């Protein structure tokens, strides 16, 4: 009799002083119908009750949670630590302010990657502000990054071997490290992907790249650096179009 092996999914959560929100993150993972998961929590040496909550939920995950708490060199350094700890076939990253939109998210990820025999997939994400819908990111089918397109990183799942083959987050790209990573994987290395037109993640408003004009300029400069470092050439309108396309996300309703 042929026995089909499931793929393990590793979910990584990076946190720092996240006691107010991280329970929702944990509960959304526990609620998943797909059970072959490994959960990795990388805490940045929190000084609030975050570590206490991690220890509380460690028991609920029944040996499926692995965690560390130590100082790091920022968000993406912590994500790299989590990826290096992961043993799953597929990796997803869920921030400590965010949670999965339904119990079927990981099951849907497994099904599409398995059936399509692809390297990655991505879904839609919804931003919340003061518990109300604020912005809906529906990336649509894959296009070239040259036309301002990119998938939402919190809704992006990828096979672990891609990280091992093409590298982790670059720490010299600031808040654009996720953009550079997906640019490298999808635009340069041409890994295979598919859009799943379903809501994957609900994000509470925050995000360092949107806090000020200066941070937006830094993100723009880091995005340009990503193209240069990967020996890719954008169109003259690529970065402007990327920002124009974002405007529509405030008008699309789920």
C-alpha cells in the first residue's frame, strides 16, 4: 500500500515585548486544521510578560514549539535565526502582532504546494487599525517586479530548500529586507509560485517602513540597492508604480 507523506510546515514568529498581542498569534496557529507543523518562536529578550506567555503556550503545542529568547540584531536577524532552526519542508513567517484569518490557511498552503508541485505560494492579507479593516492587499497573479508588483511577505510560504540554496534575509536592506529577498527569489532565481485568492493573514497596523517620510525614503533606497546587488535592472517607473499600486489597497473591500 502506498503511503503518502505529508510535508511539515514550520511557522516562525519573531517577537519583542509582544505580550498584548501574541496570544492571538498562538491561538490562530493552534486552531489550524493542518497538524503537521513545527512552531518556532524567536524572542528578542523581552522585558514584559512575553516569555511567560511563551512558556504557557509551549505546553499547549505538545512538543511542536521550539523557542529561544536572546538579544538580536533586529527583526530580520531574528527571522534568520528562526529559519536556521526550522526543520519543516515549508516555511511561513507570522509576526507577533498578526494572526491567521481562518483555520484552513496552512491546509490550503500544503494542498496548493503539493498539488501544483511548486516552490512557494502566497495569499491575501488584511490590515486592521483599531480593530477595523483598514487595507486589503490582494496581490493577484504573479507579474514582474519591474511593474511594481510584489507579494505580501506575511502571506508568503516557501520551501525551506530555497533559503538553503539562495540565502536568507540580507541585514543591510533595512525594512526592505523582505522585498529584496522576494526580488532575489522570484525575479532573479525564478522560483515557482502561485497566488491563492484567499485571505491568509490579518495584520494589526504597525510596520517600520511606513512611519515617517525618512523611513519611506530609506525603504526606497534599500529597494534600489536590492536591484543593484542582484544585478537586475528596473524600469524607470518601477519604484513609483510600486507605490501607486499600493493606493488601491485602501479601496478594495474583502
